[in-house]
């Protein structure tokens, strides 16, 4: 098990954590199994993506279309914090990913990277947890 903390910018702050996850897998000694990586909180996400400017802009644009920051959200009316869109985006993307471990290594595609995103309307320190299970 490993826990990391990342300080991320508001609304779409992100960080590539693939190397950290791969290192954890190698240190775990697990040869065949899975690693689950998850963000703690209801306005963040962990996903895989080709971590390059174009794909990141495309993801941001898709989120803006699906759950615009300017839409009306009942959450905002109830709590007045203006981050209803953040909760919707996080719920749609999910808190994390589970990836295979084969021959003691994290299995990802050539361009596939593991990334953490802060979807909240203010900067956040995001806690990320990872657990490796298997033989």
C-alpha cells in the first residue's frame, strides 16, 4: 500500500503518476495481480490517458460539455460552494483505476499513463492511495 499527496491547481490540475505506480508494483513483489489507484475525495479522479497536451485539452473540453462550470447545480444551491460541476465530473469519471500486474510489472500501453486530476473549483492537496494484490 502506498499513499501520495499532490498539490493540484483548480478545475483541471493534473499530474502523471505512472512512474510512482510502477515503482510501487515492482517494490511489492507481486508477480501476477492488480494494482488499484484511487483518489480520496468526491471532486477528484484517477484515470489513464495519453498524457500529452492535445489529449488533455480534449478531455477538458469533453468535461466542459458534459458538466459545464456555469450550469445550475442543486448542490450549489444547497451548499453555496459553486463546485456542483466538480462532483458530477468526478462521479462520471470515477475515483480510480485498476490495472494489471504481470511478471512483476505494471501493464500499460505504450502511450497510456496514470494521471490524477483535481476537478474542484479551488486548488487541492489530493491524497492518492494505491494497493497491489496478487501472488
